[in-house]
C-alpha cells in the first residue's frame, strides 16, 4: 500500500496513509491472504513413498464450483485490484 501511494503521489502522501488506516489495512491483507489460500492448503498432499519427500498439489476438485471459485478468488479478484490501483 505504501508503494502505491509512493507511485501515485510521488511528491508526498501526507495525511493519505495514517496509522489508523495502516492498523486496518495490514491485518486485513493478512486475513484476506489466509482466506484465499485455504483451498490450496486443503488440496495439498504429502508424498512419503518417494525420495525425497515432497508436497504435491491435486488439481482435481470434488465439485466444479470449487474450481471456479478458486479461480475467481485466487486470480481474477487480485488482478482486478492490481488493475484498479495501477489504472
């Protein structure tokens, strides 16, 4: 967020990014990141038989809507946010 303000307001951002806003933005971004990555944690599997042990990601979702919602939440919404911020 600070980088966004530095690019959009290169001569100074006094009053734009306050401590109060930061106290909302920082935990909010962490919470959103955890929520978006929950499906990744659920679908990840640990393989012990092969050497070395490693984690794999299973792309077969049990229901079709899960795949679409992951695509929307994991790719489309962040890209929209980046586009709007840079726009």
